[in-house]
C-alpha cells in the first residue's frame, strides 16, 4: 500500500513522517508503523507572524503612557517600579532583598534603592521573617495597599476605554493569549510570576 502525507514546510529541517495506519489482515484489524512518502507544501515565511508580534509589542510599549491620560487623576499614579514591587509583595507576602532580587532578576543594589523609596513613601515597612530567618523583610502597608488598588483601578478604567467596542469574548481571548505570552517569557527566564 502506497501512502502519501502532506507536511506544511515552514523552513525547518525535514522530519520523517511515521504514521500508524490501519489495515485489514486475515479478517482482523491491526496497527502497523508504515513510513510515508513525504510531500512538502510551502505555507509562507514562518517569521512573518513573529515580526508582527514584535512590531505590535514595540507600539504597546509606546502606548504605556496611556495610563496617565484619560480617566486617571495624574497625581494618583505610582512609579512603575513601585507598582510592580507592591504587586509582587502583596501576592507573595513579606520578601527580603535577596528574594526580591531573585524574583525580579535585578541586582540587590537596585532593589535596595527601590525599597528605600517605597519605605520613605510609606508604601512598605520592615518586618521580621515570620519563618525565623535573620534577614529583615518588607511587607506592604495599608497605604501601599490603598495606592496599589487606586493605581490598578485606574489602569482598568484606561483599558476599558481602549476595549470599549470589544466583545466580552474577545477580551477574554486576548487576556488568555496575553497570559500565555507572559508565561512563555517566564518559562524561558526561569522566573515564574505568581498570579491571583
């Protein structure tokens, strides 16, 4: 029996196609590995969708300042570094400089500057390690919780303006793909980010 399989070639190295083909033999059905004749069919440049993602990602970075415009009181915003720092401490609990450095992939001196600024602003406070460790940790304060909630709600309002003509289904699909994109980055970096 001669078999042909079509493989959509995308510039990658050829792959041997082995399929399980059913055949009737002596009145009984069985499975047998049988190599196929491979026919390649070009489907275009595999890099083209990735290039589109790169370009749109560049534009997304350009539009980050959107959160400081419509629907937001300008004096309510946190520095981006403080926003991310507070988000991580809130979801993970008290963290030391060493733990923050490992989580963010930043050197300890950078985290010391960021936590010092957050301390001065009353957004975090020192606390003893609840597990009995010697290193002091940082925990979010009530003021930090309030400012983080205010910032996040402002971001949500800004996004609602952008997504006003999207269906709920489209928004959910976009959120799913965005999470998948982020988790792929985290997997490559070896630094998963906790989610609520």
